[in-house]
C-alpha cells in the first residue's frame, strides 16, 4: 500500500526526518511512534502531499506522491490539527466533501446516517462547525476521511479530543478497515 524509501524532510537547516524507509501492506495498521519532534507529522504531510521531501521517495499503491491527484484519491486523511469550513454545518461540510469526490448521494446518506449515530453527532449535525467542541470537530474530520471508503487511512493523532466511547469506535473502525484489506498509518 505504501512504500517510503530514504525519506528526508527538513525545515531550513533543521532535519526533521532523516533517511526513513518503511512499507505498509494491505491489512496492516502501521504506527508511527516517537516523542514530539520525532518527525511523525512531517512524514505524514509528505505522504499526503502537503510537504515536499528534500530527498527520498514515497509511493501510495505504486503511485509516486508527486502525482498527488492520483494518490490522494486512495487516501482518507485526518490531520493533527483539524481545519474545517467553520461557516458550514457538519451536514453541509460532508455533503460538500461528497460532491467534490463525486460520490453517490444515496450511498453517502446511508453511511452518514450510520456514522452520525455511532459518533453521537445527530444533535450537532446542523450546528455551525464554528460552534462545535474540539472533539465534535474531530468527529466531522473523521467522517470526511471515511466517506469515500479509501484504501488507505492516514490518521495523525486522531484520538485527540475524542471521548472514550468515540475513541473505542474509531479503534474498531481502524481494525475493521485493516481486516477488510485496507491499510492504516496511525501516529
């Protein structure tokens, strides 16, 4: 699913990631572990096309990350710092996300009904995102990442802000995703 070889990420003279190589296969949950500043988020940002590496290669399902559009369609991504369109409601944001990905409305509505119920978002579904708690914003970001059934989930500290019940549900979803043949990178 993912192949990283000799990855180097730097910010000016500071090297955040030095010569990192790893592979993630379908059916695996791969954890990026380390202290703050170890380069986990920098590595993830390279994989999703937000940062350009100084050196090295990375591929998503055999597609070089330099071909972002092709590789991004395979990814469901939740960043460390969630940024959503605050003037929209979760419903509007997720409908917008579905329209960009050209997803079938009936399938999306069925998925959203299940996800909204599981993550207890129903009472907030028509509330402006700006008024939501950090945890509820995190839930909206998770739903947006899962909506198109991506082969690869890239989750950068996705449990931050989630209550215990939602954390358990997310862990179960990650496990299920891997069992059905998907891949997960989790920091």
